[in-house]
């Protein structure tokens, strides 16, 4: 089967998924909310366990951004339930977000999550969709490298800030080496606007204007 996945700016594919919280229609079931769909290679694996704990530890921060979490792997729902129980009993962390049981691999195939050299296990993919069901960010990590959950949070905060203010977000924001917590004004498209922006905003040049929020 040919693999593929939605592109940034495209509508999240419609699908009905079986999860540890019951069936969910995506993206309709998340209407009005941002959501993060992230895949992991398999239940009962060390790196994946550290990731799930890290996601759960920050779950309230995601909720504060009107964002839900959804995990996924090619495991049966029974495996997910037992693994979640193990995490609670052994690590004292209760996983509160749903995990998709993609035991037939249909969702993973549709989203391009299968690495051809890694058998049936999914790579560490992250799809971030906005409250209109549009894919805004895609991250892909190899099986060997656990994700930085703080970066996923930063990315969502950055996109929401960009949307709300019509600005661009610099590297490492809100701790950028050049402009700190400032944001970038989109470049002017004509000479008149360029001259006005040099007077209106702090800048390094007409094409690099910035401001505080």
C-alpha cells in the first residue's frame, strides 16, 4: 500500500478510530479544539513510556491551550489498557488522554507513520491540527529518539500567537537570542509600507521589524 500523509495546511483526514476512551470521529470529534495526534512504536517500551509520562505531566498545559492529546500505536486496545494500568500502578501517573488502537495499521498507513525498515511499528510522528481541523505542524522522529514535549507545547503556543496577532515567531521564542520574547512583523510588500514600518517598529532593517506583544 502506498504511504502518504496530509500536508501542512490541508484538512485532517476524516476517520473513525477505536481508542481507550471509546470510538472517536476525527477531526469532527475535536471540533473547536486543537489536537495533537502522536504515534509511538509500541506499548511496553521504555522510550514510549517516558514520552507518555511527559505528555501526561503537561496535560493541563495542553488543556489550557484548548488542545487535546491522542496517542496511537499498532496495538490492540487491551494492550493499551494494560499498559496504562502499568504506568499508573508502577509510576503513579494516570494517563488521561485516549490512545488509538490501530491494530490493523489502517490509520498509520493513511498518515504515513510506518517506517519501511522497521517492520510494522510506527515512527514517532506528531500531527498538530487547529480548532478548524487543519493540519498546522508535522514532526517526525526516529524510533531511537524520544520527543521533547516542551517543544510541542511551544509550537502550539507559537502558532496560536501568530494566528491571533498576525505575526511570525522567531527561533527559540519566547527566548530568542536577538529579540527575546518579541515577535516578528511580516515583511512589507511595497516601498511605502517599508518606510512606515521603519518608524513604527523596532527593527534591524526594513525587512526585519519586531515588537513586543
